[in-house]
C-alpha cells in the first residue's frame, strides 16, 4: 500500500476519497479521475471502478467493522458539525487508521460515519496472485511464547510443537490469546528478522509478539506452502497482518509500518521440537 496525498485544488471530501482510492489501488493520484457530477462522493467513481472490474461495497455498522486488509471509512473530525465527512484508509482486525490524507483524525474525538470495501465485481475472475517458492531456506533466530494475551513473552531455546494447537506453554494452546485457538492458521506465527531489524530500535518480542523469528527466508512466500522448521512439518495459511491490538501492546505505532510485513500464520502438521538454529525450508 502506497500513500497518496490529496490534491489541494479539489474539495476536501472529494480529495480525501480520491487519495484513499489511489492509495488502496497503488495508483498515481493523477490516474484517479474527478468524481461524476452530482453524485455522492462515495458513488462518484462507480463507473470508473466498474471499468476496472471493481466496486465499492457499503459496510453495515462501519464503526465496529474490521477487515484484514485496507478499506475506506468516512469520518467526521472532532467538533465538525457540518460539511461532508472525509475519507481515511482503515486496516486490520480490529481496524485502525493507516492513512489520513486530509488530517481528519488528527484530533481525538473523530467518529466513523460509514465505510466501504473495494472489491472485485466477480471474485472468481480475480484470484490471489501465486507467490514463487523461496529459493533458499532460512534459520530460526528466536522462539517466544506468552501465557495469555498481553502477558510478557518468554524466550525459549526450544519448544514442543503440538499439531493444530501451537507451542507448548503459549496462549494459542491454552485458548487465552486475543484471537480464537484451534482454527486454521492459529497454531504458529512467524516474522522475519529482517523486518524486526528494520525498526529503530528493532522490534522487541513483546512488540511483535510472534512465536518464531526467522532469517533468510521470505515468510510471505510461504502462504499455502508446506515447509519445515527443523523436523517439524508446517503449512503456511495466511499473512499475519497487524491490527490495533498490536498497537496497544507496543511502545510505538506499528499498524501502518507492519502492513504486509507482519509475518505468517501457520499450522503445525506434526508433533516435534523446534529449536533456535533450526533450518526453515520449503518441503
């Protein structure tokens, strides 16, 4: 996702919505046309989006909506009793603001009025891109568990991996995490050491809260792939996208910086032990 600034010569509501569309679509702002005359701001790009086989789906109960990807909310700034609401890009489960092109959420007290998901008109014609398998393997640099959501994490040299459950001693096994245990992708989380080190100072385990830190392998490319950590067979399920829960645990805002960089959610397929120094390889 690449943030696009609002064009200064357009009305604030139109400029904000256009900037949000350009951001979500990763287009230059100049490629987003002016909205159709006399149309509501949210409906002003309907035909243009239709030409790209896309549409805006209204969200019911937008103030409580959550989505593991970008969506557009229209918000009313604090103390603003008039004028049209302005668009921001939201992200995550729970969702938070990741791009506010006109500063509508700068002051506390803003409220969400409505929201929209940008979606393909026919999902079957818009399959997710298939990633290329990582050409080389990686290595485990850290293993972490926490007894419950929000509790301090504990570093381990090795951990017992339980199929479909998680690492022994972790909240995912006990059902005491922020998200449900026992569903696909809930057993194990990984993050790249390179991402951890891209922050200044580097992310601490209590900030990223992932179970396994690995180096030298593209964890995003492990989605829907079988891989092994040491002798333990695993399967990548989906990206471990950030959310506002992570922001609450961290010392600094992490929601936007970790979009598409938050790691991997995986299943454990066979019982065994994983240890620091184990190889991570595609099977």
